[in-house]
């Protein structure tokens, strides 16, 4: 395991849970920057037998809070059921994704780590897992895990229309800033293979309905507009023969189209009929930038990061002997892309918007599901592991012009958070970008703060952190905390 790059250098786990106030600032933090930047990611607690996949690590949240020109830091593990069980045992109880699940706990053959995304819903954070798992409600100030959020028990006893005996929540659930509602899906190996759900701002399950698929699929993200939700059936999904023998392995089916289901935001049971399916060229989509409606709601625009070759040719070399398969799949090659779904004709138009390798997109929380002019992506380094060597600000109004900031040599960023200046009442890009940046040469991390209107000018301020923040996944901005 000493040869696994996702356990070394900037990826190596940290085990101390710290609280540090009055952090050193280089430059000057804006006085109107008030809130917390919170990022989730994998941080292995116990070594497990077999090969380690980066996605196996236990969820850990890192947060920097800003107020009155000062900054503080804290980090905590997400206190999942699996984390508790392994803590009681004092050792790992699960093998990872690249190993057989047959020796894992029978009641949970794949470990739910809640390590993927973190979203703000109903005044609290939710830590979420990419294969759809239990949402963990987190205190946004202390990062303490408050409870498993089951929406008043409705996820354990969903309505009969859902045709399942329990529901879980996907990583990339969407929150509508106007209604406060949470939109999510549950992906399943058993039928129905996809269930769409909506929860209110108060934590009540408002809707749950199945979306028919030809078999188990592996959607990673979804989108909403003001009146619709968009779900995906993409031709990269788990190999059924591998699942039958207790292994998890995905394959890309180049002969199948990409399919997008468009349905009313509150589900097909609300007089909307069956989902409308739209087909496009085969690809995979890890992350959606945003979606919105045009032509008085008769056309839906979806913008995202399209991976045209999600199964690299070298992904199978020594796949059962080493780490080459994981390394190949994590070398993403994704481009900004647009799909347009015509609700009158049922046709899809699609086009590339840029050829740069960018991913992990962010838009202001106030604009999720609304027409967006600006989007913020990280640029993927050509290095052998997944590293973010720059930030891009896309202007989508006329094609996709971009403004760019490159991190210094040997330093790499994280998915940023967008902090609106003085609330959400200003222009779309009137605010700040906040991101963790780690230096592989010195083994340290900091937070950098940018003016979102002048990204190329570099950071306004750099905040030194008391420990290295391992490279991880997704982030959010929590205003005013």
C-alpha cells in the first residue's frame, strides 16, 4: 500500500480534530466576508485489508469561518454508523471498493462514509455519499454530527408509490434557494433502480416516485430548473457479473446513448405523466454546472462537465493485480458542454462550450435552477492523480469565455465556495471565491480568498491553516455562521 499515491503526500489522512482561532492572514480579508467555507472528503481512519480506493476514506469536514476580517478553522470526522462501529471494534470492518465485499458486514456490504458532498438545507449541513446513503445532519458551526436525517421517519417508511421499503439520498442533491426544498435521488441495485424524492425546508418528505430504468445505473448528479428536475441514465454503470460475485466494477457501454429524464419538480404523480426521455451521444457526467428554462419553459438548458471517454483504454491493464484501474478512472478528461432539450419536438441539441479540462463546477446558491451567466470550475492538472492546478471563471452569455487563475507550481486547490457580497441581492458575480490550497513541497495548507469579479488578479488574502487539509471532494458556503 506504500505505492498508493492516494495515501501519500497531499492525500495522506490527518487524524487530529482541531479548533484554531485568530489564524494568520497574509493580505487583508474583506470585512463583509462573513460565513463558513466547508469542504468534505475522504480521510481514512483505520487501514483495511486489500487495495485502497480514494473513495473508501471516512468522511471528514474541514471548515474556515470568516467574520470581521478574522478567520478560524476546525475539522471533524462525520460520525457515521460505520465510523462508530469501527471505533467500537478498534479496527477496519470493511474492505474497500476494489476488493470483494463478501467479508464485509452482511447488513452493509459497502461502507457508507458520507464523504462526498456537503449541502446546506434547513439551516443545517447534510453530509452525503456518492452511492446514495444516509444523510447526516451536521451543525454548521461546530461540525458536530447531530443525527441521521430520515425526514421524520419517511425515508424508513416511504409512500407506497415509491415502491421501496426505504430511501437513501444521493450525494449531489439540489437545494432551491427560493423554496428551501431538497431534491434528490436514490440509486439502487434492485428494482426500482432509481427513485426521485423531494423534501421540504422543514425536513418533511413531500414526494417520492420511481423512475423506470432498464437495470442498475450509476448516475452521479442531477439538476433542477424552476419547474423541472433532470435525472440521468448514462452508459457507465456497474458490471452485473461483478456484482454477482460480490465485486464492484464499472464498465462503459459505448453502444448505448446517454438518456435524460425530464419530470415535474414535484414528481410524475402530480399530473405530469411519465418522465420525458431525451437521448444524446454516449458519455458520462460526474457534475452538472446548472440548468434552467428558456423559450417560456419550452426548452431546458443543461450545462455540465462531459467526460467523453469515461473508460480509458488503459483502465484494464493489470486491473486485478494493482491500482492501475483506479488511477486510470480518476484521470478525468472533462469539458464544459451544453445540452438543450426541446419539450415540443422531443429533440436534443448538444455542443461543446470549451476544450479545457475543467470540473467540480460551482454557481451561486441563489442561481441553482435559474439562468446562469457565470460558473466557476477547477482546472485538472495533467499529473497522474486528480489535482486541481487552477480556477476558471466561465462567462456563458456568449459561448464560454473564461478568466483564469493558476496556482503556484506545486500547489493545488479544492472546489471553491461562492460567498455573495452582503447577501444575495447583488449582481450574480458580486462576491468572493474561497478555496483550500495545499503545497506538496512544504506539506501545508491555507485558504485563499478571491474577488469573483477579478479572479485573474490573484487572491485578496491567504489564511495559514494549523494543519494540512488532505485533498478531497465537494464544498459549500454557509452564509453568516
